[in-house]
C-alpha cells in the first residue's frame, strides 16, 4: 500500500476518459483550465495526507501498512468522530469546498460492506481493498435523472431515465441510462453506481449496483459549466482556486463484468443500499459544512470590526445568532458520532441526530446568509473589482475612500470574501447544495420521523393524561 502524491493522482487521470465540457470533447482534463481547478481541489486531499503535521488525522495504520484514513472502516464512535474531523479539516484547507474525492466513495463502500452478504459482500470487500491499497479517488453516481417523477422506473416513457440492465451474459451485464448531480466523477479513478430509491418487482431491470473505472468504454461525462469564468484573486478569492466538477453521467451500453456487479435484478436490495449510503453520506455532509459555518461567523465578526460597528447592539445580536447556528450543527454532528450504532462490526452515525444536524443546517442557511450580509453592507455588490484595484491610477482613490476602521485593502478583500460566500455564483452553488445535496429537506424530515422512537414519549403522555393506569 502507498499514499499517492498529488502528481501521481493527476497522471492517473490521463487515461482517455470521455469528458465533455461547454459543447466540446475534452481529451485531457489537465489541459482544460476550468476543469484543472477541480483537479487541483482534489489534490488537496493527497497533499494534506503527505503533510507530517496531519498524519495522525489523515493516515491510518494497521498490520498491512499505512493508507488514507478515509478508507478506515469505522468500528467505534471515536472512529466516526475522527472521520468527521478529517473531513472538516480537509474542507477547511479547500476554502469551504469539500474535496469529495474519497469521502463519498468510502461512504458507499461502508454501506455495501454493511448490507451485502456472501459473494456480493466479497466483491465489495475486494473493491474496498483495491481503493485502500491504490489510494484511489472514488465517485458515486446515485441520482437517476428520473424523468416523470409520478411514475416508477418501469413505467417511464423512456426507460433510460433510470439506469437499467439491457443485456446479460456469462461474463457480465450491459447497462444503459443516466445519473445526474454526480460530483467528482470527471476527476475520479472509479465510479460506484447505486440505486436512487426503493424498487418493486416490476423494476427489476433497474435494480442494479456496480463499480467501473472512469475510462470504461461507453461511459460519457458531461461536466456542468456552473462557476466557470476568468478569475481575479482580489475579486474572487475562493472560486478561482476551489471548485467541484459535477456531471451528467451517461451509460451508453456499458459492459460491467460480474466481479464488479454487487447485485443485479435484486429490487429488495435497492432501498437498504440507498438508505445505508445516505446514513454515511449525510454525516459526511454535516462534517464538511462546519468550515463554511465557521467562515460565516468569522467573516461577519471581522467585517463588523473593520466597519467600526462591532460593539453595536444589533451586530452583537446577529453574531450571537450565527454562533448559535454554527455550534448547534457542530454539536449535533458530534452527537451523531457519539450515538453511533454498530452492525456487522461496522459503526454508523446515529440516523436521527445526523438528519437533525442536516435539517438544522439546511433550514437555517438562508437566514445565516442574510445576517452575514447585514454585518457587511452594500459594498458586497457595489465595491470595486480586481481590475480597478490593479490600476495604478485608480487604486489611490480606492485606498482613500474605502478606508474605515481598517485599511481599504483589508476591508475590500474581506468584502469580496463575503460576497463570494453570500452573493455571487459561488454563494449560489453553496445555497443550492444546502437545500438539495445529500438529500432534500423533505427527505431529512422523513428520516427524522422514521428514526425517532416515539413509543416512549407517547406512553409518557398517555400516563400523564391518565389513559394508562
């Protein structure tokens, strides 16, 4: 086993994968500047692991040697807390954007190891060992394009709106269809494909889970252009360096050998696989949200001081709300690890507390943005840009008139950071993720209701009412 370097990871991406971006085929992901930002974001994970200061957090050691701690199978609540700390730490380095290059893949692997049995589990175990030993980057394609959401998979006018098996033979299966919102697939080594929902007997052709290399024949990745533009470090301190690559992931009669098929035409396994993956992935989600919430609190406090209003009562009130929001999500995240369950020797975060944390984050997000904006002021959208700051003629004017309790450069740079976090494309990306990524608010409420054990409180209420004597 070996921890790959960032350069070794980059070189592994030059394998002829079929990428499409802005209407064109991209033969080399490293040669496309906007896609290279996403690759460099993923490289942060490899660089983080090679820094000796991070080894206790980022490197796991057992009898087989050292490997990425992302692939350490959690056995205890402490293991889950350490995983959460690692995710948060790498995301902090990533400018509030998670690398999501091993986090999501290991989420899926842990789910498969927990839920599969017999030969199917052996295949998942072999994949886990391959990912661990090769220090691989692994993406997950789960969300089907779904078509008409009022209809089940087998009743769709176009059956390809859910990934399905179209042929089967002694060597493997052939799949067709598409998944969307697939993060980091363009710059991963492997792609795990999971069901997106429960399936009935008539949906058997769609009840499939497997893993393939990204350069597999027939796999086409259409990369979203969102956030792509020229970047100025003064004006756009985050999005110029930090970006995830999301794709429409199309399976055009892709052959999958049997040793890479976890299950096929097994609708009874779809819901357990999907929900168990979500248990881990929502825990990953609330872990990587923590640096963003810290950035909200820190930026709001800093800009208030720079504006000279830090002692104003309404500002202190806003900061108290932001601190409570951030620390509530953090406390629930830590509690989700502390209340972990164990199944088959593998620990999993408490589903109730995990979904409560995600719900608190999602439902409080837009109010938090408003509070940060109120602490900052209108310069978030009317302030000067990078070209103005770089102009020898204009900069003295800006330095004179935008100075406050802090110098103009510090104040304007903080304003641009807050604008990226709350008002620009980067902020819009974060805002949509807050509501929809890792499951919608409605999905979280459903899981909260499902996970909460109501018999005890209901019985207590009946006793108080004198109904059970």
